């Protein structure tokens, strides 16, 4: 069963983080294989909640782009360097491939061999020398073991094609000689007395007992075959180790984790057919052909607390979206097939997930209940946000009772932990909870920071204005707004790019908007800030 990735938006807040974890637990209880991830650094509020309920932080997910490991390439399709050319050729034809990665004894990649390389060897190869194993020769010429003293056989190949007396008088034999001969007893006697490396006896020829005795004494290897001398002499070169003809120059290898698009781009340039797949230790995992990329398995994902590609993981267009659970406006996300889409007008994604637990009749463990409670309290500002619904309030009551916890006391501690700005740069504060929207082809960026001391930011307002103007220009934003939400007064101060002043004035019904102006009752980006800006832009 393939793994399903569950995650929230790129700037993870407490609701999205806790929703990912709580939904993953529910799905796994229902028999699915899921794992929760985050798309960015966790804020202090989320860390507080996870530590409080003793839950590990989800792992970071960089992207869901298609990788080579998502392609049905020829896994474990490799050849051992000590296999014969003959065996390697048969392996390639059986698997309908034209190239084969060759590995050493440690499965490390050492080179490639292709059908063309084998054909070239048969036409232009060294037919006078053999380097292989005894068993490779047995297998290739369908031989029978008569005498064996060496596992590895190497030497110069001779065929006893002369008249016996001419051969004995004119041909010098030594321990590096490999002789192909029929039942020509005088030549065989000469060969065993010379202590040659190997005798290949063709046509199932007979060898005398006294010659066998000399061969044993001189450690001469002997193989018998039914093939005739011509057949053996024609095929003996195929017994060679495959590593005698491998290519190890100008070979392009890929890692399983490399992106498929990068592979396609490179392969279109170099025009190779076969590419070895190796890991970081150079261990060969198999072979990828350009034709293999049509068979791929997209990563399966579930989105929580968002449904717009701009806010989601990189490579989302290369993944398969199975489900969306969200409480925001419906964006411009597209899918190729119908999916489960649960979108409700509530204050928190975790309120929806709590309802899913009830529908599936799955018990909620206390640590998961604590995370869900944290997500709801965070997104509703302790149930004070205008987005808060009765469903949120009821869910908080149920979870608080399960945990036997004072949610107000816990919530204040959590929000307080999340409002600390200590050690953060101005850019980190702006991007702490920053969401990007595309409205009428205009790029809008809205950051929101919750605090109990807004003066920490407002005292340095000129620096924030300068930062916002720089980002607006460099990244082509139409509007950037940083809303500093005062938890104690239930309102927000706004810092913005100057070119958006008139739009923001109309959006919030302000005659003359000033940098750092306080907007009473404005605390919800989802229900107050973004809808007002959308309405004004669409006018």
C-alpha cells in the first residue's frame, strides 16, 4: 500500500499542523497508510502544543514532484561483472533491454554494456584470448566437467586444425594455452604433457585414461562438449567475462531521488537510451530507459486547512490529490478525477476532523485530542474570532472534557508562547504566517502576527515599511499587508505597501489610512481581511 502524504499550507500555523497529525491518525486507524508532514518551520505556538501533549514534530516535506523512484524502471536489473558475455546477452534479450549496468561483488556500479558492444566484440573483438570462469565455459558451450583445478580460466586460444605431426612440431604450448581439439590423441598427449591451462574436447571425443592421469598430475583443466570444433571456436569468445567489454566513460547515472523532469531534460540533450540508477554509495539499483517514464505512480496527497496551489507544496501539479479538508474559501485547485472535498464554514479545520472521528466512530486518544483542541483555540483566538461557530464551541467543550482541562487557561498559555518575537528578524516576523492569494491576476500577500504587545513591532514601523516596499518591488506584489493582531483588544494594526493605500482604505472603510493604523474588531484574515480586499479589487 503506497504512502499518503497529509499536510497543511506552506506557512504552517497551529490549526494546519494539528489537523495534519489528527487526520493522519484517523486515516491509519481506518486501515490507510498515511503520514503527516509540514511544509515549513513550526511557529512557537505549535511547538508549545506539541511539547505540552508530548507529540513529535512532523517531518518537513520539500515537494511532491515526480522522482525517478516513482517510475516503474527496471529495478535490480544489473549484471555481475563475472557473468559471461553469453549470459549477459541472454539476460538482455529476455528482459527486452538494449543495455545493462554492470556491478562488482559489492553491487557497486562499474560500467555499462549494450547489445551494440556485444555485436562489436563478435566482429572486431580479440578472438585469441579468453578470460573467464570454468563454469562460464561449461554453461556457454553446454559442456561437461572432466577435470577442474581452476575456478578462473585465462589464456590464449588455439584450435588444433593442423595435421598432428605439424601441430606438435610447430606449435608451442604452455600453461597459458587453451586448446580446442577433437579426439586427436597425439595432440592431447602433447597438451597434457605441456601442462596447458585447459583442453576443450569437442564432439564428445574420447580421452585415454593415461592422458587423464598426466592431466591430473599437471593440473590441466578439461571440459567435454557435444558441439563440434567449428561451433566451439565460434562461440568461445562469448565465454569471456562481461567486464572485459564494458564501457565506463561518458555514462550518465541518476539517483532514485532525482526529479523526473530533470531526467527528461538531460536525456533529451544526450540522447542516450539506457541510464543506470545508483544510490549515494554508488550501489546500482537498476536501469531506467526513456520509454519507462510513461509508467509512473504519482505521490498521493491529502490537503488540510488550504485548497489553493499557491499555498501548497511545490510540485502539487505532479501529485494525485485524494482529498481536501478545509474551512477557507474555495480556491482554484484542480483535479483530474473526483475527490472527497469537505469544506465547512467553521473556525478551525480540526473542528471538521473531530466530526470525522464521530462519523467513523473512532476513539480519540488524549494526545490527539489535545492537538485538535490547540488547533481550534488557535484559529478562533480562544473562541473570540468572528469565524467561531457553535460547532467550534461544542467541539472545544467535548475535547476539554475528554482531557479534563481548562481550555481558557491552557489557551492563554499557548497563545502567549506563540506571540514571542524574541530572536526573530523583521522578515521572519512578516513571513511567520504569510499567505499568498491570486485575485484577478493580482498577487496579494497577507501576513498576520498575533501578539500581546503590538508596540514591539510598531516601534520599528519604518523598518517594516521599508521591508514591505522592497519585497513588493522584487517579487511583483500588488498588495502586501502585515496585520498585527492584538489578542487583548481584539483588533489589528496594519502596515502595508504605499501603492495599495487607496484599495485598503476602501476595503476597510477608512477615510485616510495611515501606516500602523488600528482597525477595531479586525482579527480574522479568512473572514474579514481577505474577503474585504477581494470585494474591492473585483469592483
